[in-house]
C-alpha cells in the first residue's frame, strides 16, 4: 500500500479523463434511454475534470443528437473548474460550474436531473479527506446505504450522483472493472438493481484510456418508477469490428456480477457441468482456510542463513513461502530442500509454550524485532508474549490466495507450514482418503473457469480468492489418484505455476473427458468462456 506522499497529485484526486469516443458513447446511451420522454434537458456531471463531457454535450447538441442541455458541472480543482467554465462560454452551453467538493455541493443542493454522466474519480479510500468521508457516509445513510468496507471514492460518488436522477432519468458512468466483482462495490450493485431499470454493462478494451492501466466499463440505466429485487441486465462486449450481447436476470443480493460475464450459452454449459456426476462445490469436499497469521512474515519466516546465524534450529519449522517453490502438484521434502538451497524463506519460527524458551541467539533475534517495533503491531501486541504466534499447524492441502494465470491446489506431502498468503486445507469426512483424487483433478477448465467467476481482480492481472469463494468452486472428485504421479511430473517439466502453455490443464481435461460422463461435450464451450475471461483479466 502506498503512502500519501508516494502518490501523484493526479492520482490523489482521480485526475484521469475520458476519451472522446467513450464520452460520445455515454451521451448517446443516455439519449437512447430518454428518447421516449423527448430527451434529457438537465444534466449533472459530478466530476467534470477538464470538461470532456461538456465538450461532448456541445457536440451532441450541435449534431442534433440531444436537445439543448442545461448542465450542472461540479469540479473540485480550481484550474480544471476554470477550463469547464470556459467550455460552457465557448460552446454557449447553458448551466453552471460548481467549484467545490461534490459531496459538499450535494449536501447544500436538492436539485434533481434528467441525466447523469461522468467518470467518477478512482481514488483509494485512505487518500480521501476526512471531511469528504463524513459527508458521503451521511448522504449514503439517508439513502439507507451503509458504506461498509468501501475501498475507493468512486463508489459513494456513483451512489450519491445517481440518487439525483428523477424517475425516468438516465445515466451513463465510466467505472473501473472492479465494479462487477469487489465486495466493497456490493452496496452499489444492490442499489442499482433495486432502483434502476434498463441496466447495461458495456465492456471496452484497456486502451480506451492512455494513462489508466486497467479495463473500464460503461454502466448505464434509467431510474425506475418502482423498486425491485431483481432486474434484467444487458452485457455487451466491444471488440474491433464486432460486439457480443447477452442478458441475465440479476438479483439485488448477488455477491458478484462476474458470473454474468458468461453469455447465455456459456452460462447454460456451466450449469450443465455443475450437474455432471462427480462434480461438487469444493466446500462440500474440503475445508480451505486462512493459514498462520504471524503479524510480521518478514520476521517470523527466515532462510537458512538467518536460521544458522541466530542458532534458531529449536524453533524453526519447515515452511513454504510461495508457490513458485512448488513446481509440482505434490510438495515433497525434496522441494523444501530445493527452496532452502535457492535461499527462500523456508522456516517459520514457532515459540509456542511447548517449545524451548528462547536463549542466546534466539533472544538476540527477538531483541532485533523489539527494536523494529514489532511488539506494537496489531497482531503482535494482542499476544502474550508478542512473539508467540498462535494456531501453528499445517494442512494436507495448500492453495494460493492470489494467482496470475491460474490457481493451483497442491498436496502437502512434506507437511510444511504456510502463512496467510497460502491457504491450508483438509478433506471433509465424507471425502476422507480422496485428497489425491482432488489434487490430481483440480487444474481443469471447469474449475479454473469457476475461479474466474468467483474471484476478484484489482488490476495487474492478479486474481484473488477468499475462503468463502473457494468453497463455491466447482471441482471434480473422480478416480484420478492413479494419474497424480504422471501429472505431477508434467507440472514439474512445464515449470509449475509458470506453465504458460497450460500443459497440465490440457492433460487433466483429457483424463476427465474419459472419467466424467458428459464433460467432453461441454468442454469446448467452457474452454472458450474461460479463455475470454482470462484474457479480459490479463488486460487489467
């Protein structure tokens, strides 16, 4: 996480503006949603920036796309607000520019509008001024929304902006792709379904913006006359030369909208795969949980050199820090030895009550931690003594929290410990003795597709899964234990998690086509769906 002095001024205020073609798309989308009412007249641009949407409105008026608009543009930055005012004058647009914080303006104004367009600022919550937080939390509360766990300013910005629409009024907003998946945007997604009809999510390639290194979506809709608990939502993927459209009925309580990235045919194939014999939700087969929380991984996990230098053998337990040290599907003692030779952190320090009291080198090492202020860290200061890490145990299974190309489930034959970056797991009683079947069959197209649907991404192509999402993954429990050794060798030969050609996935799919009736018929559609979602994630 960056500190405020490490972030540019543009980043702090969300100062990334919208390309002309996207502005035009948003305005035309609002026009299509308000055509029956004669078009929108009063427009709100809650984060006007350099006036991109104001210029777009002027062009749309001059081209006969919309009737003459009356605009309220809100912009905090004085230099940009001046540009917006100049744009209104130059293009003879009716309206005003409010040079202030949007939430301050909203607190003082009761105006309602026919249309809302804009590109809300993408500003992480820790960089938001306390005064702004107080205002938007109060305004959201008036709407009956509790902004718990909000991670970015765009979320309250969008909620409060859309609350200013009249019934029948329309909006089109440019949003980050995390809109569909993150927990913190859940309150906004629920608000949309309850209060807006004709919802549409348009997906555009990353290079829509020159400076923003993530995909964006254009979200649009119309203020409904009455509330609802579910709505039909249209999804449209734009690619050079063509677009693909599909619809889903979305409930207001859906934990994520990522699953709706599947077309109707893909969703039908995914549902059919769910019903195949031997396919289960992972949570019915095994319990995957957060592993050891040390509060200071860099201190409590050490390499061989540190272990020897401080004479920590009595407290050092075998540990794996990262899945790049796990080339196969089975993690063996030889893999741990290889990680040690490579200089990886391969030991976790266990000062539990049943182990020897720290002496000599261990005391000196703990003193170094005290000098670094570790006893005052949250997870450390609630322990007595601060260096006694609780709940130290290994799992028969290991699974990464975050992944790039794909997640892997590994068999922990070496019995190593992991911290909270690699989950630990155990088979449930009903499936006791089938860990080898599960590990051998995990890296298949259906399961990897379900990781794309259940997980969330924050940019950089990284996919994150938390235990509740992992429990929903679809996994085969077929007669695969006999294939584990061969698949393990293929994984090692292909580089483990660096298997860019997905040799292991293809090998597992081939075997499942023979072991799971009906899997072969669905595989082509599932492969296409997974490839499309993976490609989209990799562009973020």
